[in-house]
């Protein structure tokens, strides 16, 4: 994405005077020191927050976000950014750096600006790696195998909250078109990672409901990336034109489909090249070259770089190097992705949601509205499932509720593009946090109530496995002596 690179270029172009250039050169070591100190704060905040959430059986990504809020502009002012006219003089981290390094106080603004640009670019790389990793974890064949039920759930789960959220913000709150579209788009996301983890924990991942939820969530990822590419481009242009929207949708879909089709043709060459390389890290480096290459193409044709990264991950997931590449990317993601999430939290000024400040009440009302639409817009998707009597439709709808990291991507892009006001940005963050917090316990409740003490209907694969086991037991009962039959039955009971 170029929503960080463009401001960086503008800032570099603004530093044209010899005096500023001299100051920047003299303080270059302090810029590096500031970046290193920022990394310490970022990783400490992400690890503490993530560990606390993990022990509370909550997604660690929420801990990283909350950790960013605590160290950012809302609380400790350790990690702040130039948005809103901040020049670094109110950054506690900059003052710690100045006292320990001993440079002149007047150099703080230039050091702060350069350090902030480095952190912003690395956060951008973090979200590119995140989408590359999500693509690797997805499966094109599974996308193609997903039934019509999952397709309808995914489409309704995108269209309903987007339409209700956008229309409500414009008509009820008088929000301008572009910010309203951006906020509505943020409501379309579904976090497949969070939902899949909860379904696995309650042994419903292979149920009919679980398979529909996962299939629809995978489709949501694809639809969400296209929606994000469209609304981010609209935010850059500053206006909404039907022809523009149609062109962007077609170009995004054509890029995704075309890159996947061409990439699958070239994958044998990629695998052969990797196998013939002798230097260390050949698979990781070649995978990143491919991912960055598609990200670059997406960016230069006025889409988002993350769309290219996601497509690259989908393509490489089709090769026999998938598992190995996933393991190699994890340490890269562990290093860069927390920078993105903590930066999102650090930029979020939650003070705009203080109910005791009259000017903030509109933001609070918008947050309540977004939370309502976020939940209702996904829960209704369960009602669209057809041809499956007795299925737990409420569980399907609740399974689509959590926004997680995908919703944060929308908030970050909207914030950096300048399309969102502070109150609307904070409202989106609150919506993401609450839906992600609420979904795991709600999923457990709706599945427990829906079962009524009965086992969920197994998927065809599980049914076939059960039938095969029954045949084995039947055969054993006819041919085996009593002791052997008792041993087989005992093994079967222990397996259950």
C-alpha cells in the first residue's frame, strides 16, 4: 500500500533546506537509537498484552492492540506519531532518548519525524507479511469446493453490514460519503483465525455449521481484500464515482484471478528454481521476492499492495513447499506484524470516547451504532442457509461476527489515508475490539444451546469413517473370540 510511502515522500521533499539536511545528518545515530528504543516499547507492549489475553483465552492480537493503546497517544505517550501536528516534544520516549543520548532539545522534532517514518514503513511491511501469511494458510481448492450455502453466507455477510453501516452513518449521523463508505467497509470483515480457533476448541470445526462458517470466512477474506482495495482508492481520490467503483472492482477481481491463474502456470518453474539454489534461505527469499513482486504490481496499478501479497500467498499455497514456507514466514511475521498492531493502537486516541466530554458523545453514539450493525449484519447470515433442516443457524451467524486483525487493517488504512475523523476511527476500533471479545464466548453458548444434549450431525467424511469403523467392529464380532471382541470394544470406547 502507498498510504504510508506517499507521506514519507512528502516529508522527504519538505526537507530541502541545507540547515534541515545538516541537522538530519548530524542526528542520524540518534534516529537509529530512537528506532531501537521504539522497538523495545513495541515488542514489550505486544508481548505483555498478548500473553495476558492468551491466559484469558482471548485472541493475542487484542492484547497487542490494547498494548498499543496504553503506550500510545491515549495513555503513556511512549509511542506517538506526527498525525495531528505532534512534533515529538510531547513524546516521553523522545525525552528519554534526549536525556540518555545528550543531544540538543531543538533536534527532537527532526529526529522524531525520521524515527516515526521508519516505524510507519515497517508497520506497512508488517501488514503486507500478514496478508501474505493469510494467503499461505488459505486453500484455493477449498475455496472452489465450498458449497452454495457458504457462498450465500459470505455475500450476505459482506453486503448487509456494508449497506446498513454506510447508509446509517450518512443518513443518521451526516457523515460524508467517503468516511461512511470506509466505516461500512470495515464492518464487512470476518476473522477466520479467531473463529477457527474457537470452533476447534469446542470440537465443532468438522460439523456442518463449522464447515459453512470456515468456508464463508475464507470467501470473506477474498471479498474483504477487494472491498479494501476499492475503498482505499476512493479515499485517495476523495470522491465516489460509479464508473470508478466498477473499474476498481473489475481491476481488483481481474488482478486476483489473473495473478492466480498465471502464478499456477509458473509455479513448477518456481519450485524447480528453489530446488536448484544452493545458498541458505533460498525458499524464503524467493517466496518474498514473489510476494513483494505481486504487491508492487498491485500498488502501481492503483490497487493495494496487500492484495498482491494475499494473491502471492494463495499461489504459493498450491505448491509442495507450502508447509515449509509457512514455517519460515512465521518468524518474519512475529517480528513485523506486532509493529503494525501496536502502531494501530498507539495511533488511536480513545479519549474521544470519553462520555464526560460533550464533543465526544457523537463518537460514542456512532460506536454503539457500528457495534449493533456489526453484530446484526453477521448474525442474519445464518438465516440464509437453505436445504439443511435442523442446522444451527444462530451458530453460523455468530461465527461470522469477530472482525479481528482484518478489521484493524481497514481502520489503519482509513486512518493513514485521512478519510476517517478521530471519533469515527476510534468507533471502528471499539467495534473491532468488542466483536472480537464477544464472539468466542457467544459461540460456545449458541453451540451448547443448539445441541440440546445431542451430538452434532457429522460431516460426510466423519459419517463414512464411523460407518467403516462399525463394519470393522461387526466383522470382529463374528470372527474374533470374546476376549478379542472385548479388547476392540474397549479400544473403540477409549477412542470416543
